[in-house]
C-alpha cells in the first residue's frame, strides 16, 4: 500500500484495545487517528491497573512507541457526540473502530444497593487512580469492617488497597487525595465474598497469592470453605480449569492460617447477596448461603435457605463492568456491548459499513490487558478483508482537524500529552513517588497547552 | 518473577500466546518459543492461551522444570521476537494427543 492510498481509520478510545488496533492498522499501512475524551491516553492502564502494580503499567511504554509512528495522531480532549459524531467520523474516514471499553458498573439488583456506604468498586478504583470524573467522590472508611462483593481481580485490588499500610502505598502512583483518605481508614476486617465456590473464582492465581503475602494482613478461611463437590473436582482437572486449579492450590496454602496481624482478609464462598441493610447507612450485608448445581463449567448458585449476615460499614460491589451506548452505533443494552461479527459492527443482520469494534465494548468486560491485543487483531483482520483492493476515498485527518477547529475544540496531541506526563512525573518525584497524577481536566489542559513543566499542587487544582 | 515456556511447547509451537502478549516478550526458534524475563510484565495472559499448558509462572514450576528459567532467559536474548500467530509445527496435533490434551 503506498502512502497516497493509505486507508484512513479513526479509533475511539485510547485504552489497550484502541492502541492494539492502532498498532495492527499502522503495520498494515493505514493512517490512524486515535480519539480520546480525556487529555490523557491509556484508559484503564492509567485508571484501572492498581497503583501497586507498576510492572503492568510498563505497557504504556509500548503504547508510547506505537504513538511515535509517523502515520499516527492522538486527538485527546475530544468528546464523541459533543465535539464530533460517529456519523461525521464515518464520513471523514474509511473506517471507524469503537474501542470505548466498559465505563460503568453492573448493578447487583438487591435492596439497599444505593445506601450511603455502598459503592461500586469502579467508583473507588477510579477515585484512587485519579480519574477526573471521580475526583470529587468521598469514601467514609471510618468503620471497622468492609465487604467486597465479587471474586475477580478488581475485588482483590480493592481488598489489597484497603489492607496495605499507607507507607506501602506512599511509594506508588496512588493519588495524594486517596492516600490522605486511606491514612484515616479504620478498616481492619475485609470480607471478600463470592456467590459461587473456590473453583469458580475469577481472580488470577498471581493476584490471589499476593493477598497472602501482605505485611499487615492475614488471609483467614472458614473451616469447610474449600470442600469441593465432584463437579468442581472435574472442573479443576479439566484443561479449561487450569487457572482455577492454580488458584485453588494457593487457597489450600491459606488453610489453617491464624490471624496474627492487625488486619484480616476473610474469604467467603457460596454467599449470594440478598440485601444491604442499615438505617440511612450501610450496617450489614445479608446473603443467601448457596450450593452449586448443574454440570461442569455451568454450575449455578442455588440458595440453601440459610441466610448469613456480615457486619460492615462499607460495601464495595465488584460484580463486573458494563459498556455504555454510543450515539449512532448499534448497542445491546442487556450485555452492555456492541453487537458484532469478528469485529464488524452488526446493525441487525447486516454489517454497518465502515464501523468496527474492539476490546471490552466488543466482547464484554473480561480478560487482562493482553487479551485485548488478540481481540483487536481479529477486528483489524476483518477490516482489512473488507477494504480489499478499494483505494481510500476518505479525507481523513485534515477533515477532522478542520471540523474540530470550526467548533472551537482544541485537541491534545501526543506531544502535548508528553508535557502532562513530564509534569506529573516531576510532581511525583518531589513526593518520592513515580508520578502524581493531575486529577482535573483544567490542570491537564493548562499543562498540555501552556508548556508548564511543573505544577505545585496538582491534586488541589 | 517471570513466566517461562516449559517442555510442552516443544514439537507444538502453537504461538497463540504471542497474540495476547501486551509487551512482545516472546522469542522463537524453529522448535519452540521462549519468554524474555526482562520484558515480561507477569500479566499471565499467555497461560490460558496455550493449548498445551506450556506456560507457567516461575512460582509454579516443579523442581525439574526450574531449568527452563535459565533456558528461556538465554535463548530469548539471541532469538527474534515473535509477535504474530504462525502455523503450528506439523507435529503439533500428534504431540498434543501424546500429552493427553485433546
């Protein structure tokens, strides 16, 4: 493909799936414009990955390398639907890839879910990771015990952040405002509660092992918690159960541990949330004790009739994320995803021409960062097949630029983001941490456009 | 800590793992793949991607598998990065059956 006939593609969302789609498109000779609502790139790597997992965040270096490609441009601070519409983009580009992720949380659907003191893990994670939309939230951590609902990696992240000492967290890129609030936390007991059994937990072995190695907290298991039925045994022996078997091995090492440290992480299985109760504020979470029924890999939790109550002043609901609809794009509200066939957006039975989808908004909110690479590769493969030998018809970048300019929108390009990046790293260095994130869009923009190298109190701006 | 490709990759080389690696840490020769421990970010995405369960966290290796730590490190440094899925070796299916993993 020569430069003059390069396909022009817009990718919406600069998280992992957006960057991996961009990478594959650039390798195929396309010109790629990556559009992002915030002035900062990297999506959930910035706002989701836990601050005490710095190694995972090093994928940002790979993304930065992708962004350095001569046919790539970043358009940060551009909101879809307000600054430009999907229909306009479809006119400007040969193809549009929606990679907007799953930005909201799934509801539990039980009474008391919205009581004061009951939050989604999404809110809490976004807050301690400095997402501008969540900067104003407050979390009352003055109670003794917290319940975390869900047995996935996000639930474990929340559990770890609540169980680590502030001194341990101080050296991470956790936001200053969160560190201050966590320093005041009186939570000593964290209950990590799952609806199904130890063989069905969705966390990865590595995350589970980590909570067994904390300096200030012990993992505590109930006596018969790890008893498995024959169907669970069969799941763990199956190749599809490799990850669960690995995690089960680690759970076994937790058995019989005594509480010796100040804090405890209590693992609970087979408890399905029934209600969150309290007079104006969370006081307890009530569960149906369940047993599993059904065949291997499709077992469901059925109430046994017994109820269990856990006293807690805070509840974090970590039962999954959900995508939100984009104007002008088909959407399945039930699954919170965009209907597709191998990445081609489907409008009823027919593909929507020039419209593609990648990442969590395509296949739902599961899978670690790298899984999105395979997902984006599939999407790009479909797109390239659709392009066949048809030359590019689209005006591409120039059309987007002039449209944004006409609306008075000033996009943040990758060089401008580098200024934010450098200023955040400098602000962090002053505090002995890798980075102090800016949490207000105004500060980000002032830094991006003003060429300011450091900002004294970024979190208070 | 790192992840390593162990014995099961030999004669298979399915390469599904490389498509889910976020950081391009896989290297390969004609026979199998290796992980560069200096590049791997320990995300574990590759573990379930391998059809023959060849990839393990360093932490989960049995005593006689520990030799793979050094083999992966040494081989990876000399061999090219593998980023794209390639056809498995002709012996792959036979090997998978032999491992009892069909």
